[in-house]
C-alpha cells in the first residue's frame, strides 16, 4: 500500500509531465506559425514577381488590372506613395 507521499509524488510527476507537454505543444505551434508566415512571404514574392513581369509585358490588360486592384486596396500612405513613384498607382 502506498503512502500519501507516494501518491503525491505520482501526481507531482504527472503535473511536471503535463507542463512539459504543454510547453512542447506551444513551441510546436510557434514553429508552425513561423513556417506558415515564411511560406506566405514566399508565395507573395513569387506571385508578385510573376505579376510584375507580366504586367510590364501587357500594360493594357494585366497592368491595368493590377493598378485597379492596388488603387482599391487599403494601403499605407507611404506604400501608396512608393507605388505611385514607381508608376503603379
């Protein structure tokens, strides 16, 4: 028969294990979020480069559409000024 100390020891060990698992889960969630952010940045870079290249080749079609999308988008004033200086807004 176990004593009270033995039972408390098991409970304490399980609580430590629980805390370690919670920390591991939190760390994995952070890693996954960072991975998603990197992937989204890569997507934006690849798609953006393709759109810019094709808009330059087809300014009357795709170029016009990209300009309309940019004008309708909520952009910071500094971003809008940068795009205007580059001929996009």
